[in-house]
C-alpha cells in the first residue's frame, strides 16, 4: 500500500517543482494583511496547466470577516478558471516581525474547503506544509480530514 503521508527533514528532499511551489507560498506571505494576529500565511496552488496561483491571509477588524490564504487562492482559481484542476497546494507561515518561517498546517475550515474542491474535481490534491522540524506531503486532503462533512451528509 502506498504511503499517504510522507515527511522530509530537508526541503531539498522535495522535487524542484515542490520547492518552487513552497517558494511561491513564502512570497505570498508578503501580501498578507495580518495587523491583528501578526501571523502571515501564504498559499500557492499548482494547477493542471502548470501555472501557480497564490493567496495570502486577509484579516479584518470585524472578526471573523477575514479569509485564510488557502481559501483566497482556491476561490480565486474557481472564480477565474472554474475548469482548472488543482494538483498541489503549499502552505507557509511566518510572524510579521520575522523573516524566518514557522510550521503551519491548514486550519479546519481550509481543510474542509480543500476537500470539497478535491471531491468536485475528482482528483487528489497533494498538500505540502511544515510541521515541527519537518516538511510534510500528503497525497490527498482526505489524510488531513478523515471524517469529513460532505454533500452526502446533507442528504
């Protein structure tokens, strides 16, 4: 059986494509608007045509009116290119007062949105993120949200 979640001690163990995606997510952190949490998050999506779409978290004083980086990127793709398929998503984070990146995994709300997108496109989406001192790669969103709420739950 294929391993579904892999961990890597060094980013150089990932493919060049994955490293480029992570670099794009790191760059997206620069676009974050996080004056309240000071927690800048960047996401980068690799689409089936090879293009990369980025998103960053956008906060608002009227909590919870902000939006996470992952959802900003996904909703942008679905609005501007609804037939595109997402192959991979990378998530990075850093404190606004630091240039160093810190571990961060997608939140529960983002996991739900990513899973629904995966189900909608009927193809797995790989996820890359840092956890503790390792890089993590999942082969599907399902590994991050095993007991999900989905459209069948509404029937």
